[in-house]
C-alpha cells in the first residue's frame, strides 16, 4: 500500500473483462491429470516488481481453487514465462506456450506492448488468453481469443481528463509519458478528451523508459509552458526522478499520474517530491465492500502485507479463467474461448 499520508489516490475499483475469437484440440489436455494454464509477466529485469505482484495474486487464487477441488475434478497447474516486459521476449514466450499443447489458456501478458506482440500468436493458434494489466486501446482488436481483465486506456484517459477539468478546475496541462504502447495510449486519450472539454495542452514531452535519467530538459520545457499541472504516464523509477528534478528546479505544480505508477517504489524513490501526487487506481484497501475486505484479509495473512492494485487483477483473472473452464465443461480451447466471451458481471466470493 502507498503509505504516505499526503499521497492522494483516485479510487474506482473496476472488474471488467473486455470481450474480444479458431479452434483448439485438447485431447492431450483432457488425458492429463491436471489442467495446465500458463502465465507471462516480467519476472526479471527492470519491471520485475510487476511480475511479482501478478504472481502473488495468481498463486493466492490457485491455492484456493486447488484446495477446493480444482475444476472439472482436476487440479490446476500453472506454468510461468518471463517476458521481461519486452515485446520481443513476449513473442518468444508466446511461441513456447502455443507449442505446449497441454496449455489450455494463458493469463497474461502484463504490459500492453507484450500483449500486442504476443496476442496474434495466441489468436492464430486458438489459445484463449486473458491479459492481466494491458490497457492499450488496440488490445481488444487483436482477435476473438484475446481478452483482458481490466479497463482500457480509453476509460482511464477519459475519466482522468474529466476529473481534472471538471472537478479540479485545471485548464492547462503539461503531458509527460513513457514512449511505449501504454504511455502513448493513455496520453493520447487524455489529451483528446481534455481538449474536447475546452482544456489546453501546454506541452507534450516523452522519453524512453529504462534509458533516461536526466529529465531537466523536459522539466525546463514544462516550466516555460505555464502549465497548471502535469499529467504523467510513467513507471515508478522515471516518475520519481521527474518529480524530484521538477521540485529541484522550482516547479511546484501538481502531478497527476496514471495507474502504472501505483507502487510502493514511487514513494520510496520519490520521497518528499511525490507527496501530494494524485494517482489513478482501480483498487485500494480502503474500499469497504465485503469481498474487497475479505480479499485483503486473506492477502495479508498469506504475504504479510497489504495488496497494491495489481495483485487483485491477477487474482480475478485466475478465477475468471477457471470459471470459464467450468462453464465450458471441458478443456477444449474453443469452448473456453466461448465461455470467456459470454462472461458478464462476474462475481466471485470464495470460501
């Protein structure tokens, strides 16, 4: 949990499966003693923390499901793939998954770029896939076999723009984003909506994540733009550096950040520079709903900490996939795809 008292979180917990459809033979899977699912996320490298968040949610759900008898009378087996958050690695992982005919579904990938690269492989091979945190607007366009558990950048960018303009009264904004599929996707929607509302984009700056540490040129441009606030679509390391360099240069305007930055690392790395930052999130431990509080209780008992916004995505993804297998009544991939496509208003409160 982000623990700074001054850290403000814009909360809107949403569970949504974006329904997006080949055929799959699964006689080998039916003959197996387990039902094999696979998951792909950045397990190593600069973004490994996101893979760990995903793993925590998946394994918590997996433990519960298998303890309660699994599905179709079989235990669930989970195979891991490390895509490092890199589209090229994602393609390699996807190829390995589709070559394993025992795998009947994939949970992942995590980042939009990885899903956009790997998705066509799953689509071509008829493997039902449920992305965990891929929000780029083009993800639903991949095909009928590629789904996602969370809302897209269209929703986040639009709501963030409306909130800033209508609720906070900010009319002139600087936009800074990591120049990848996620950063560009959410920023494009934000800027379009903000301008349609009557707002003005003071300046637009981008950078290459993992390659840059000096953001003073960007900060100088923002300072000269007379922006009233900064909308930042970044990850924790670069986001913290931008905030620190902004404050060191006397730029004292609010930071409004996308959900990608919602990690403890942003607070740890940014320190005082990120206090009073505003972050979009689809989950927060303060949500009073019984199912949320029950999830938090179980998560804390298992891991000794409160969950961030990413582990619940993975936890829900596992339950949605298993529910689809149950409703399909088989491990036939086409049947699972059909069940996923029919999923609506999914609610799950495991015992």
